[in-house]
């Protein structure tokens, strides 16, 4: 089922270029109803790319969602109108998909091996690293470092990654679908929440972008374990 109220990238993650009609304009920004851009959130950085129109090409410097669609910001005095072409940078999107998929793998390994520990924070970085924080008081840091082997085993297994949608109330009633202590994936205007599944490994609510399978990732290294106060352990991973 495809919802017109849902963000375009959720139903069409492989479409990185799209024509759209300008709905509104303000200094340095235009609003469109449909856009291939991921606006950022859940620790994932916003997509990069450009807006093309009859007056030229404008690098997109920021994104902001409202109830009508997605605002695309740019550093210029131009006033785009009519039809524009929105172009997402493929290499940066691919990096974010890779890191976000690996973050799910680490999340699943910690959740199953450390008593259902919940996520307390996450951040994907443009340098090919990410960090995930967990509520793990008293955890053995060496045991966390040892997750590097299982992480790379999952990459070698090339497990398929897929997404479905579920009513939010149903998802909340299923243990393990919501893994964060601080934030929750956005609920669509249709009342549905997106569930991302890595076959035979993990299933959880998430609004980000991911690889089609774990084998599309490069090998990964756990480069650092930090104690962040009494409760939290931070795992930093690099590809």
C-alpha cells in the first residue's frame, strides 16, 4: 500500500531524481509536495544534492518538512517556479544507507546478547563512521569489542533487508519493535509506522534509508568503546 501522505523516499528508496511542481516559495527555499530527499533524523544526516530549474542549478543546503511537503533550502536569491528537478547525490545516500544498515546490525547484536539493552543515541557521520549508545550499566567493554566478528559475519551472510508498514498501535504492542529510550520513528498521517527487517536477525521500527542486503556493505571495524556516564556505553564503528 502506498500512501500519498508518506514521504516519497519511503516508498521509492531507489529513485534519486524527481520532477516536482513548486507549491510555495520563500527567500532561499521552495516547497514541493513530493521529493526524493531524505530530510535527516534518527541520527542519519540529510541527503545532499541539487535543485534544477529553468534558471539554473542550486545546491540544496537544508531540508525542512511541514504538513504540505518538504522545503528545500539554498543559498541564493533565485526564485524557482513551475517544475523543478530534484537530484539526490547517489554516493552520499549510499554511504548513509550502509552506515544505517550496520547500525541496525550492531543494535540487534547488543539487544539479543545483552539482555534487551535499549538504544540511547546514534549518529551517522560523513567520514564513514557511526556511533551507537546503549543503556548498558556495568557492561564488559571487551565483550562489546568482540561484536566485531559477528558484525562482519552478518555482512558476509548477505541477509536481505526489507521494509513494511504497520499500524502504530499494533507495532507498540509487539516487544522489541521500538528500541530507543529517547526517540521513536515518525508516524505517518495514515497512522502507520515503518518496520525494517534484516532477515533472520532483526526487526524494528525505523524511518531511515538502508541497503537492500547486508552484503552490500564493506567490512566494518569497532574502533572504540566509551563509557558515557554510569549507564551508557558508546560503540564507534568504521567501514
